C-alpha cells in the first residue's frame, strides 16, 4: 500500500465523513479536534506497524523500528559494520533497553547460539521486539519441557530463571536441540520411534545361598557376617545384570516379580530372647527379615518392585522351620563345654530331656554330637526373579515444536537418537560375567535353591 503523509490521511478521512474540503484549514470544533487526534494516533500506529513484516515474511529491515544487533554474537558470517551500527541505534531509540531485555531472558543465549547466520539476520533485523520475546518464551517453555513436571516445579521454586538445559545432559539419547527461524510457515515431521525387533529380553533369576555358623545371630532374626557378605555379592550380581541389559538397550527397566526366601534353623532349642518360641516362628522371622533386605537392596540399584510381587517364605526341610537331627544326650558346645544331659525339643519351644532313642534322627543317619555339626543346618537360600522390559514412556521421542508469528516460524527440534543394538541379543537365564568360576558358582546356587525349594515347605 502506498504510504500517505499525515495531512493527506486527515483530508481523506474528513472527505469520507462529508467534511467540506474548503473548511480543511479553518477553525474546527472540539469534536473535529478529537477526530483529528484520533486519526493522528491511528496513522502513527500504522506507520509503526509497518515494521512488522507481512504474513509471508517479506518485510524490509529499514521499516523495522526495533532493529538491533548484539556484538557478543558476531562471527565471520554475521557482522554489522560500524556505520550500520550507528544507523541502527539512531533509528531505534529503545535500542539499549530492548537489548538489555533480551540478554536478561533465560532462553536468549541458548536460542541465538542455535539459529545460525540467517536466523540471526531475521531475529535482529526483521522481528519486532514483541515477536522476539514470543520466540524466546516459546524456546524457554520447550527447554523446560524436558524436565519432569514435579521436578520442574521444584526447580522453578528455587530459581525462576531455570531453563531446564541440564535435562539434556542427563538423558543419554538427547544430545540437545536444534533451532532455526525461517520466513513463512514451516512444517516439520514427527520423529518416529525406532524399535529393534530382534532384541529379546529373558527372565533373570538371581540366586543366593549361604550356610554355617555365621548365617544368623544365635537366637535372633538378624543376619550375621556370612549372610551379610553374601547379600552384598548378590546385589552386585543384580546390578551387573541390569548393566548388561542396558548395554543392549539403555531404555530397559528392571522389575522384580518374585522373591523366594528359605530360612532354616538347626534343632538346638531356642533360648535367650527366643526362649519359649518355636523354630517355625524363628525361621519365618528370619526369612521375612531377609526378604525385606533383598527388596530394599533391589530398589537401591534401580529395580522396580512389581505391585503384584510374589512373596514366598519357606522354612527348613523338616517341615517345622528346622533342618537336621536333634542333639544327642552327650553333647559338646562350641565353647568346649561338655554335657551328659543335653536337652532337646519337639518344636523349638519346649524343653525335653531323655535318652537318645527318644530323639529325632530322621534320614540324617545320626544325632548331633557337637554344636559345630549343627551349623550346617543353619542356612539361607533365596532367589529373585527379575524381568527386563522396555520403558515405553521413555521410548517415545520428544517431538519438534513450531511457533509462527508475524510472518516467520521458529522451529525447535530435539536432537534425539535411539541407540542401535550391536551384537546378539541375550538369551536364556542371566549369566554373570567374570569367568568360568563365577558362572559355575551361580549355577550351583541356583541348583541348591531348587533342591531346597522342593523339601522346604512355604509358610502360608
């Protein structure tokens, strides 16, 4: 549209409103003055709005009253000469305040570094300050979208200028994001989900087995030294299994669907704090303590616990929480003390005395002559069943975003790439790395657990 000066515009409007042109320069009424003032303001507004490019992005930089430059981002491809800098500052009385407003915006630096030379020319020469802020706010919202909602709320409470850029550094599949500013409306395609159909995840079984004097504290449900050490080794096996699976696909999540614990007491009668309590009570209490320890340890190494987890507690091969035969009447304790009237029990709670013929031998062949012989019947066996599965929520790529304003489009696109699988997918049960001995030990523990599982009844 051809530009008109203010006098021509007022004359045109008066003519449309049936004012006599002869009266154009004569005294006017107060109403006339109000009309003229309104025309003046509207005319000036239109002149300023001419700086906003048309809807095809074909505006001219000379028409933009908000032209800027930022020497911090000059390079060999983008630079404004000294003469141009002077002209821009003269044409934009708000230069300093506008540039300061941009520099104080949390997303400014991140966007400018991404948009390249052509994007900078559009941003500083053709966009109005209002459009720049629209694009910066869009960028800030986009960057923050990579932080989970609850965490984002906590971050913003501490720092209102939090950008969320750190979220890119914590996600292995995100290398950052790309940005561009283009003329006209820009469309972008969705990022597809890449799947590798040949990856097949199997169930992992992580067994644990330990027996002997220091499995549990005497007359207590608390684990002793050897069981504590075995649990630490077991946790290391679980952690390694997860790491192996994530080497195949970083999106894998581990979920425990079953924990089976077997805890056995010897047939020495309960005393001290467990005086009057049965072997069933003691072995079940011990199994429950171990179950909770294992479950907590799994959570610590990043395993999800299934809401429908199968919890199985078992106790002793004798069916009453105990394993092994009764002690003989003549008995030697670990301390070296000897007795010719060793008591025995039917349940672990009652105290009985009598000849060896009244005592339980079962299939073990002979009664216990020493406390040292009883330690082999104190054991803990456990097995956790863990499945590896893809986290479908994290598998979905974060999508690009396009913001259109006054003839230009801001395109924000995450740099997203799913890792591709290399090598053969894992098959069968978990096979811990570390050499033949480690694998043999693992199989032996799994075999022992299976055998004990057959003979040790489950509680409840």
